[in-house]
């Protein structure tokens, strides 16, 4: 009986020490920069459309509304500057 227990314990120890994939942490998938860039661009466009509509409803001229909305977005959100322009 002792030999069976000892053999089982050694087998478990050998598997654990061998680097078996059962005992490894799974690697998290890396975030795709293409997806995050697309999400940022979509968010920016939707936010700008909403803010432009608000400013125009207040009577602000189109060019001034565009400038103000762009400045507000850049001050509020720190996205990649390539997307902000």
C-alpha cells in the first residue's frame, strides 16, 4: 500500500515538475490596436456629432462650433493625437 501511495505521489510530482500545460497560467490574448483605434474613432465621431448638434442648437456658427467641439474633445479625452485631427 505504501508503494502505491509513494508511486502516485511521485507521478504527480513528476508531472507538476515537467511543466505540464495543466499547471500553466493561460496567456491573455493581446488587444488588437486596430480594434481599439476603430473604437476610439467611432466614439470620437459620435461625441463630436452630438456636441456639434448641441452647439448649433444654441446658435453657434458651424465653423465656430466645429472648433469648439474639437477643443473640448481634446481637452476631455486623451486619445491618440493621430485620431483627434
